[in-house]
């Protein structure tokens, strides 16, 4: 059985032979210069570099030693644009410097395969395939076999990825999860301040929340990210089949939540539905979420909690539970105070939560 699953994964997810060659472009300062640069043609057959998304305000000090101008796209092109190109600022997960994009303009799944990415600083290339941008550190590496934590390896399985939105998620009602629709409504209460902004649905799985964020029309851009390629493929499939979804407002990115490929202070909100308990490094991951949030940005997440027996049994149960958690189980088994402690240790403030039995949804903000 294990051999068959390995064959399925390797035959489905191996795209190294399709890697598009990359061309190096001259970069510019990531603090004051455009975020993406794209090769275009000037109408005379000559290539030029054109700014396609600004990283800084169009107003600049007259004392600045450098200036930049925004070049319009060439006429009569079929480039597809994000509603707001500056709403998604991709960064290298190795050095966190900006990515330079070459090829066709746009990040949404319908066009992104016609472009390529390279880090402006360390020059590491990144690829896109089937509408999904792979921005993991190991993405595209040859002959690299990493031993994944059990919780991560579990969701790499194409079979589990397939059934996740087709019945597996329904099992969560055992832990008092009220179901996608009700969970979405509860999350929206905490996400009011993010309306009109860019939201990252991290560990998106099959995209149950991603689709609802898009259909709500409350967000300018919705980024769906997951470490599992199989999950993202299913997410893309559901998005394609849903006629109510505006595909030009979604970006699909393979990413490690502990090494998010986004610029510091660039996202309005981050959502993680029934996911934080699966992260191998929850504290590091929450610290990353704090880094990419804008000041005042909100992190909303749901998880399940372990029941705590009354004293004096709690004094015996807690150390046993914490010892078991060190064994590398697929899921964390924690209390609300422990989850809150992780988020506050990462600098987030203003804890709010709703609890129904073992189910917990919470919101916490990055300080202004």
C-alpha cells in the first residue's frame, strides 16, 4: 500500500522536467522600488523592463537620489491583471527579499504558468505549474528527500487530499466543529476590519474557506496556501468548478507556514481553519504570521481543545498530556490558555475567542 501511494505521489507531483528556464533581471531596492519587473516589448522588437507592481507609494521625496516611473503595458496585449497588483507582495522564503516576475503579467491561476519568478537578492528561481506557484524552499529541487513530520506527511497523501472535502471534514463534528458555513460566519465576525483587503487562507486544504472568502466579495484578493501539493490541486479543481468564484481574485501558492513567502507587513488578514494543531512548529508559524501582517492586521484561526479534568486530576493529567505531545503525533492536544500563550508570545495582542465544547475560534491582532 505504501509503495502504491509513493508511486501515486511521484507520478502526480513531479514537474522538474517542465521547469521553465529563467532569465535574470536587474533588481532594485525593495524598500523604495517596484515590487515586480516584467519583460515587455517597446514596439520595435526590443525588450525592456517594465514596472508591473509598485512596492512603495507613488509619491516620493524630491531629495531622493533615484526615481522610478510606472510604464504602461504595451497596447493590444492580452495580459491579465489582478484587481490590485500591489495587494500581493511575494518574497523569497530563503532571504525574504522581493521576487522578480518575468513573462506574462498576473498571479491568478489562469495566467501565472506563463511567467517565472526569481529572487532579486539570492537569485533562487521559483516555478509555477497548473496555476500554483511553488514558493517553498525545497520547491523544484532535484533528488531531495526530506523526512516530514507525521502531521505534514499525512496531508501529502493524494487519497486523503481527495476525500478531505468529500466527507473527511465532516468528521470534525466529533470535536464540536459546527461545519463550514457556521464556521465561516463566526470567522467573518472577527474579520470585519479586513474588508476590502488581502486575506491569506493558510493551510487552506481543499479550499472550503477560500471559496467562501471569494464568494463573499469582502476581500480584494484571496491567497490560498498549503504545503501539500495534493491539497492545492483539489483546491484549484473546486475553484474551477464553482461558477460563483471570481478566479482573477485568487492566488494559489504552495508555502511553508513557518517560512511564508510574503513581504513583511503586507497582508490585511490571515485565516487558518482547523489547521494550527497540525503545524509542526506552531510558535514559529505564528511568529511568521505576525511578520507578514500589516500593523493592526488580524489573525483568525480555529482548532480543537483537549478536555481538562477537574482538580486534583488536572495536576496529574497535564504533565502526561504534554509528554505525549512530544512524541511527534500528527496533532497538538492543547488548552485555550496554551494557544493564547503561543500567539501572545509572538507579539500579537487583543485576544478574542468563542468556544463551543472542544471547538475554539479566536482572533488576535498585530499591534498598530
